[in-house]
C-alpha cells in the first residue's frame, strides 16, 4: 500500500527521522555503547519540553501574534509553590501537584485577562505578566530550599524496563491532546480561529472563550511542568524554567506547527523535543563545546523554518 | 488607426477647437476571474481634454476595466495603447511614467505618516534637503486649489483625519506633479465620502482640469454628478459596454434604463409566494443603528427578506449586528432563533483554507456531530455527503481541500455549512458575488425550498434580479432603510430610484 | 464596511480630538519618566544630582541603543527575539578581538551587521515569521559569543573605556548620550525622505509597492540598522562593565521590546517613536533598580516593577484610546 508514502507526507515524520539519525550518529561514534541509556535519558528530558510544548502549540495555533512568553516564570513559580505545599511530605504530593496546576492556570487566565482588557498583543501581555511572576517567585522562593518529598522525586525518576514512567504518562497525555485537537469542539475551534479569526466568529465559534481556555491551558501545563521539574531535579529553583521559553517555541515550529496559525501537530512536538535533546547529547558525546552546540541548534532552527517556507498568513 | 477613432468621437471635442489626442485606448479587453467573466471584450478610450463618465451596476466590470487602465491588472485578451503607442508590458510604474494616475476606492495612504510624507511616497523627486517643506507646499497648494478652506495641515497624521479628509488628500495627491507628466486621472467614486460642498469643489476642479487639456475618468453612483460633469458617458453592464454617447444625449431615466436593462425578467419565484401562511411567528426585528424614523426590518418564519441598495450602505452592518444579537442581547434587535451566516467575501469571512470540504461544512454544526465528547468522523462525513447531494458540490471526494473546488462550489460549501446547521435564520451577505449563473439558479431553488420548510432568510444582494426571489425588500441608503417594497411593488427602476436618489 | 458619510466640517472636531489624544499618547512616555523621577526625588533627594544621575543611568545607554535597534525592526512590522544575545555577542567580540586585533574586530562586527541585513532579506523573500528566525538566531549569537569568550573576562579597548567614562561638565554623560541618540535617530527616521518610506513600509506596504518602492530594500535597511544599533549597544555595554560575559545581554531582548512599547510604539502599522523609545528605555533603567532601592523595596521586586509599569502605561493608553472614540 501507499502507507509509507502517506507517512512520509506527514510533516512530523521528519522530526522523528532527524531524531533517529542523530541517535544513530551518536551510537556510531560511541561504537554502540550507551545506546539504550541515551534513549532513556532523552525520553526523561524530552518530557518536560513536550508538556510545555503542547501548551505553547495550542497558543501559537490561535494565529499570528499569539505566543506565551510567561512560561519560564510560570514554571519557576509553580515549582516553588509545589515544593512548598508538599513540604517534603509524601502525603501532600497530590495536593502539591494540584496547587502547581492551579497556580499555572491562574497565570494563564491573568495573561488572557491582560490581552482582553488592555487589548494588547499577547507577546507584550505575557511578557509583562512574566516580569511580575518572576518577582513573585524570587520573593516567595527566597531561602526556600525545600526538597521534593522522596516519594515524588522517586516517581519523577521512576523507570520501567528503561522507559521512564513519566514519559509513558506524557505519551498518553499527548494522545489525549491530539484527540482534543482533531476530534473535540475545543480543538476544532482553535484551528478555526488560527486560520481566520473572523470567519471562525461568523461560523459560530465562541472566539473569546476558546482563547481564554487556550491561555489557561498553556498556563496550567506550565504549572504541572514546574512541579515535575522540581521533582526530577530534586528541588525548586527560580531559573528552572529559563530554557523552556525558547525550547517550547522551537519544538512547536520544528514539529510542523504553522506559526501562521490554524495548523497544529502533536506528534511533531515529541519528535522535535527528542530531536533537540538527542542533538544535545550527540554534540556532548562528540565533545563539542557549548558554543558550537548552541550555534548548531540555532542554525538548525533557522534552516528548518527556511526550508519549510513561510505560508502566506491568512490576512 | 487611432485617428479614425478620434474622428468618430463626438461631444468631447465640441468644447475645444484643437484636435484631441487619444490618451489611452483598450481594444477587445477580456478578463476572467476563475470561471467568471468580468470583462467580455471591451473597447474603451479616452482623449485628452475629456471627462468620461463611467456608470453601471456593482459588478458590471467598471473597476476591472479601470484597474487595466491603471496597470494593476493585465487583460487576458485585448490590447492597450497609451498616447498612440501600443504598450506590450504595461504596469503601474509604466502608467505613472506615461502620466496616468488612479484614485482607487480603497485608500492607498499610509495612516502612520503625515499628509506631506504621504505625498513624498508618490514622488521620488521629493528628496534631499528641504524635501518636507517642498512636499508640504506641493500638497497644500493642490489642496488649496481643489478644496479651498479644506482645513487640512500638511503635518496632520493621516490616521487622525476623517475618512472624508483622507479622500480629499488622496485626490489632491493624484493631481500633484513633480517629474512625471500628468495626462489622465481615474477617479473611482471620489465623492463617496465627501459632503455635497466638497464634492462640488472637486467636480468643479475636474472641469477646470479638463478644460486645461487634462483627462478624467469619473466613476460615480450619483448619476446627477456624472450627467452634469462628464463630456461623454460610457455605460457598462455584465462586463460589456452597452452604451457610449455624449453626456447630453442621456438623461437620468435613460441612464437608469440602460444600466438596468429593459427586458422583462421572468418571475421565477412568483408561485412560491402563494403557499405562504398568513401569520407566521416573528423571527427577526431589527433597526439599523442610524435609523431615526423608527423603521424596522421585520422577518417572520418562512420569509425571504431582501436587503437591497448600493454596496456598502449598511446592509452588511445590519446583518452582522443581527448575527451578534443572536449570541448576546443587543438593543434594538430581536432575534428568536439560532442564526447562521453565509459570507459573501469567501476568503476573508468564510473559508478555512487548511481544511477539507467536509470540515468546512461541519464547523457550524460541531455540537450535533458529536458522539459523546468526540466529533464523530462518520457523522461529519454523513452531513457532508448529504449536502453534497442536496446542493450539488462537484468534487470526487469531500475530504479534499476546500481550495480544490471552483469558486462557485466553494460558495455552495458555505451554503451547506449554514443550511446544514440548526439555524432557523440564515443571513446571506451578498453570497453570489462572482458566482456563475448555473450555481446561482441551483442555490435559488434551494433557498426557496428551505424557506417553504419554515426557515427565514435575510438576503443582502447587489444583483437586482436576485431580489425576485424575495417576499419583501428593504432598500438601504447611507446606513438607513429608505424604502420598503413588497414583491409586487418590486421593479428594478424603483430600487435604482431609491438607492441613487441624490441627496437634496 | 459602512458608508461613512462624513461632513468635512463636522469632522474637524473629531480630528482635533484625535490629534489631542495622539499628543497625550505621545506625552505618556515622558509623563511616566517624570513620575519615576519625581518618586526618586521624593524618596532620595540626593539622587537628583550630577553624580546620582551618572550612577543611576549608567546602564541606560546600552539599553537605549538596544531599544532603538528593536524599534527599527518593529517599524517594519517584525520582531527581533535575538537582540539580547546579539548584544552579548558584540560585547564578547569587543572585549576580545576589538581590543587585541582591532581590524579583525571591526570586520567581525561589520560582518554581523551584514548578517542582520541578510536576515531581513530572507524574511522578506521567503515570507518567514521573524519571531522564529530571530529565535533561532538568538541561539546562534549566544553560541558564537561562547566560542569567542568561553569564560567571563576579556577587557574593553581603552578608547572605549575613555568614551564611556567621559565626565562632561554640568550634565551627566548618560543624559547627553541619550539626547544624542534620540536626536540622531529621530532625524534619520522621522525627518529624512527615505525615513518616511521606511515607516510607510510598516504602515501600508501595499500602497508603497504600488508607488514603486522595493519592500525588499526597506526590510534590508531596517534590519541592517537594527544590527548597527545592536553593535553600538554591545560596545557601550562593555565600555561600562569593562569586561564581558556571553550571557551579559540576555535580558535585553525583552527590555528592548518593553522599551519600544513603553515609548509609544506599536507592533504593527509602522507607528514608532525614536524619542519615545529612548525615554522608555530610560524609564525602565531607572525603575528597574534605583527607584526601588530608594523605596526600600527588596531587589526581588525590581523586575516586577518593569512589568507593572508596562501594564500601567498600556492601561493608560487604552483609556486614552477609549476617550478618542
């Protein structure tokens, strides 16, 4: 059948092909040594990018100008909130996770409130919000050296047959996100708004509510991500989310989601996250310096977007 | 060959002793947009020292023809000649060099720049030391000349000016001269945003400009303006020139007759009216925002209500307000059933370009297509197939991208979106713009069929013959309802009379 | 889409109101700066002195230059997410090559401006989203910065140190520099004939193309100017800090965007103001640390002050625009 052909026609396949090639290049270099461990490590790290990447994907899919720049600050604050609520006690893990979720969702809701009330571009709204969140975090988290409860730290590092449990859960979550995107009213509405916000309104889509939900969702995912990161790295930290601003946008774009809006791709987020993590691993294995690593990462992002070409933005 | 045509001319050169030279001439110009023929072999010319009035209904092909003269569109067939020389590679910049300027309906000013800076954009010569002063002097002098007491400063930011003043700047800028020559200015509805006083100033200037040997093409829906100011009037209909004669040979009635066509149209919908129940429940009661005399638009179940008048006179606004009022209450508008809208401007208001035909149809009915929480692909396909059959969308596969369809079939998909939904009220925003006649006839039948089942249609159209399908017609002018006709009272002349009525 | 039947004379009142609102909006940046200054004066009168300003506004010069760079990009309806790491890269080159091998240093910096110009061309020709391209470039510049200067260090060229520590009589150097930057860019962008074209390319690109101007050229020029001012910003920064660090400019990306918006610029429509942008940068520089230190607000909340000021100014702008209608 032409199934291979249809598979190759899907844009997200290329990020997986890239990830595979990078992985093969690395184990060729090491002579096969550490091939499995590398996959495990890549999966564990990719999880955190995927979670915020999915949130960012929904936001970016809303159309030109929509982006959530408050994710790093959000992650930082939520990680502190989660650790404080858990207070090192295994009994409070679920409560702590819920607190992080609520904290993130509140930040997302405030983001949309600013966009809506001040009628300012999302970039500047989420940016101003992130300044304030950052300060709240610094002030709140000062001297807060709380470790995660042992049970939580173990959970975030738990592996079954070399596969991180968190990665399995995240795969389930992304499957859910993919279904929501294609088969639920919410996802269809996001796609419609991203293609043409006026046409979406005239087709009966509740534009305001969908945008509100999307920013809240992105915030909530940032919150959860913060809690999980604090568990995985055994401690909350103001800077814990810093790299996820660029990473969340990069995985969305490399994964085949259109920056012009209206076209999203969930599997691509996974592929791109694995690709970026494995690329880093490869460059580390090759003994490349941090500078070259960043340089290549940047050139690849520019190369991918140039090759993909800009779609004509719809209006 | 050019000389022969000049001799055939009449009217224009009566004002001048000297022989007039042809400025621009099109022969056999044709233009297609997809399957729609916008221009069907038009011969058109302008000589120097002549003001040509160009009139016709919306969609008659006036704008297309003018875009060709200005170089923004190239004809699919036919030739263009300027100053007697054939132009093989005609373009906007070539037109500018040859002294042809155009004031388009959509403004081409930069709202973030001042009046003087906007003048500079059209004149490469305005640069170097003191350019701002020179640009300001140039545009101020022209504004003073055309619109004395205009009250516009060259340093005003265009975005701060009212629409009327912007139009004055745009017109004045077209008449400024630095390096390139200026022979012909096309004025497309130049007075649409001007009050009577300034419009009079502009037309008086046009007369002076023409008397000085320049040429103008004047497009206007205000027939009196054209009759009073043009030397020669060209009437277009259905992409053809149907009359061209000295202005004196026309009067208002003759123009209206020529524009609208005199042949009797068959009343296809007449028999459908009889079946209507006498008193059906009220569906919509709406009053335009600017309506001071208390006139309402009223629509009941099973009625097809026409919104007529010239394009952009408040019909779309009212439809959008009704659409909005269905979601949340609005003062002055009563809506008692779910509403769907069929967009006329498909690209900006209707189509989702990334999606298949089926998805484009299903978006309005997502809640009904669900099976539990999820949208059922089967139900979505069923809905699409049902309407593919019912409305005749010509495609091998409803899962193909929406753009695989021709324009007319895309429009059918938008009809399917609205008619396939739970909406009892369907708003139609001039949806037949640029659609071929076959599709039109199919859709007309469907609309009448659906109305007979109790649906209400509010139908804004710029094509008068479509109003034959309506039970009741409201004619709009300047955002207000100016006439309220039943089907029996409906004649084309009546609509044209009410919508062209010159403001006193 | 309604037919606006506008009476030319009735319109004049509305126009005056619009012009007044625009004036008010234009004064907003200056007003917020005055407010911040007043607060500082009230909290610590001694700060309002030659020495106080020299100290408080020290870092304002590189921020103002980076803001101007961002402003050029925004004038063309694009956004540069890489200006911060670019400033860092320039800083690293300044503290190493420019000092040790001035010719090569100058060549590198000129080349980096060329890359900016190329980016402008690429974005226009391939119709790429500038956010993504510059996002990728931010990695590139950071990587190059680390390659040039793996560990914090290096030293600014002496001539640069001399310029940046210049102590003119009466008026502190940062204020003179800010005035100079504002005046030069204001003249270039707001007063020259090509400046009008550059701004027009953000206001109504279609009209500009119809009038025969090349949008490719305007985009290249705007990006090259952004590169130029990015270079100046990085050099000024190193002239103040004397040594460099690959991460030194990272915060500038967001500060520069905030500065442009605070200064009355808008993301689309070519509405930018060089003077406003410089004032916005000064406000941010002052509000960030000196003001809050005097208010005895812990340094933790300094970033929040930037965010709060942005939100307050934008809210004020919305109120003014509401009154406009």
